[in-house]
C-alpha cells in the first residue's frame, strides 16, 4: 500500500484555554481521535482522499466541542450561519457553501456542490434548497445552539473564538484533498462570510499540496493564504515546510492570529499556529497523535 495520511484540526483559539474545563478538553480530544480513526479507515479500505476528509469532518460537525455544525458560535443576531468547503486535487474541483442555517452537516452539502452541480459556491437559500433536493438532513437553527456558546456570547469579550475544523488527506492513489467547516467568528455580523468557503483562502488542494486554515478570515482571504502555499511550491520549487513557514511568517508580520494544516503528495506535513491553542491530530502507518 502506498503512503496514506490524514491530518485534522479543530480550530485555533486565543484567550479561551483557561475557561475550558478539563473534561471539555478531554472530550474534544476524544472526538479528534474518533475523527482520525473514521477518516483513516476510509483510506485503509482504498477510499479517496475526499471521502476521508468528509468522514473526519462529519465527526467534528456532529460534536458540540468545535465551532462547526452542532457547536457553532452565535452571530450578533443570536443565530447560526455555517460555512464549509471541500477541494479535490486530483480532479481540480471544489465545492463550497456559506451562510446556511438549517443543514445539519455543511461538509456534505459542499461535497454535493462539487460533485453534483456546475457551481463552486452556493449561499443562503440557494444552498439550503439544494440540500433539500438532495435529501440531506435538515434541522432547526436551534439545533446548533449549545450552553457553552450561549455563555460565550454573553461574555462578549475580546477573545479570539475561531474554532474552525478542517482535514487534509493523502490517499492510496497519491491524490490529495482538503476540507474545512465553520460557524464563523463569535458574535460576527450576520451575513459575514469568512475564509473557509473561499477556495484558495481557507481551503485549497492540488496534487502538489492540500491546506486547511483557521483564524482571522479577512487576512486569509486577502492573502489567498492556502493557495499561496501551493504557489510557492509550484513556482518557486519550495518544499512544503519551506512554503508553509514562508506563508506563516507573512501572517505573523501582519499581526494576525491563526493556524493551518498542510500535506503534500509525498506525505510530508506541517501545522503551524500562533494562538494559545489549536486542536490538531495526525494519523498514518507510523504516527497517531492528538494535541491542543
């Protein structure tokens, strides 16, 4: 079997670690392990990188411990607006959705946009209509509310609650894929769209590298952050580690908080962040770990 690998993240956070109970951290790491195991099972059985990415992200969307799906943050109108994206390097195809409020698993809808529509990005009602047409599970917006997020909104502090989840995978065929899902910034203005569903910003995959980012989305959009790592490798012949560090240095020079995971076609990987914590994990034939 050729080298296969899956890397995931559960978002970069500032000023929140001290407010997280020990049990919440334990539970979040448990969910990360489950996401790695589910996604890696797909790869071991000869499944594709895009299928592995979806399976891993589904676990995190269904968990209350991450800012995606069930545990999404509130907007300034006390609602939830979710974004997601997926990109397949082998096919040079991508799908993304933004500002959906009734789709239980946004990553599934992003995959449908990629595979079953002529579009790359659908938003709001149009995206939700497609989800209904394709038989995806529809929920009330209140489904995404949790006590933890309500408390967070009430505190209305300056902590950086990014919490986006993402995954990058390399399959047995040597192909790469990337996926990202988020509830956005805590207390964000309703209608704001971050970097997650913008292909090349928070999510990008080619058969050179795959990247999923988390952090202050406006920077990732303006810098075309994820695609920048790809471009540095393709046009300047930098290694993944060199390209990742170059892009990360630009983030730090701009006084921006965030992080990312990246994987190349040879199985080399990198994850960097400058926040207090970033939930993350990796699984391959040789390695298995989760951390924050």
